[in-house]
C-alpha cells in the first residue's frame, strides 16, 4: 500500500513537471538512505543522469512560464512525462520494504505501466487547465499557474517519499482544483462569446439603420415622455447622446475582447 502510494505520488509529480521528482529521487538515492534503487535502475543516481536532469529541469522551469510556448512544451512533454513517471514508479519499488511486500520489485513492468498511466492522467489535466487559465487571464496567469504546478510537484515528491499516506488527499485536492479551473474557464468563455455576439448584433442593427434598444430608454429618460411626445429638438439631443453612448459601448466591448493564446 505505502509503496504504491510512494510510486503514484512521484509519478503524479512527474505529470506536472517530469524533472522535479526525477532530480529529487536521484539526489535522495545518491546522498541518503531514504531511497534504495534496484540494481537495474542504479543509473538514475549517476552524475551524468543528475546533471542532464538538472539542465532539462531549468529549461522546463523557463519554457513553461511563457504563454504560447507552454503549449508547445506540453506537446513535447506528452511523451516525456509518462515515460519518466513509469521509470520513477518502478525505481521506488525498494520502498516495498516499508509495507513488507516485494510485489513491486518482482513486477517492475506493472509498476512502470501504472506510473506512466498516473503521470499521463495528471499531464492531460494540466494541459487542459492551462488554456483555460490563459484565456481567463489573457496569458498573464501562465507564470502563476506554472509556479503553482512546480510547487505542487516539489511538495508531492517529498510527501510521497516521507509521508506517502497523504498522497491520496493531495490527489483529491488536485481533482477539485482542476474541476474549478475548467468550469470557471468555460463560464468566462461563454460570457465573452455572448458579449461578442451582442456587439455583432448591435453593429448589424446600426448598419441597417435600426435603433438600438437603449435609444428608446434614453429618449424616455431625457424627455420624460414617449416617442410620440418628443419634438425635433429632443430628437437631436437624443441622437447626440445616443451616438456618444454607442461609441463608449463599442470602445469598452473592443477592450474586453479575449486575447488569443
């Protein structure tokens, strides 16, 4: 049970950032006794592996915080993150000593497949949430979301190694956050689309010479009477005020148009 939670937690962390848990596992295996890698995966704690992983981690930390580039990075990482997740799950099979079972060490292929699946699911959730964040914030939320994902990956990696029982609750929290981001993004997108359609209809009505709905209200407000009671002078005032209101409306709507990712 604990060995499975350790592997699942590290694989999920790899789904957010492939190289954070990889570096943590490699350093912990090389300099501490908390992780004892199996013989066939001892290369993970070698200096070449550690150096390459750190370089790739630095590149990931930069690229993932640039709007637009983060989408390309996620496409590339679609193969890397599940692969790293599978390797890390299999590599932590030595943690089976905690719960006195050798299942994971005797079945490294199963461990690798499960780790790849867990990392792939988390990666898909991250890839689905990031466009919603960018659309809702005009791209300015990408660095903040990336920092949050990196922090979660670091925290989850350490929890998986030292307190694996808490991994389950972290999974629940990640699910709630993902649901909130996706539903909020969809609501804002629908609201903006409705605003664009309304502006389009008003532009078409203006082009056809049809009065907008607010002109009637403005007439009543200025004259205190119906259209039949308003005179030519009132019409001139209403027309001028209406043109000014329409210009302000078009300007505010244009400023609120969604920024392309």
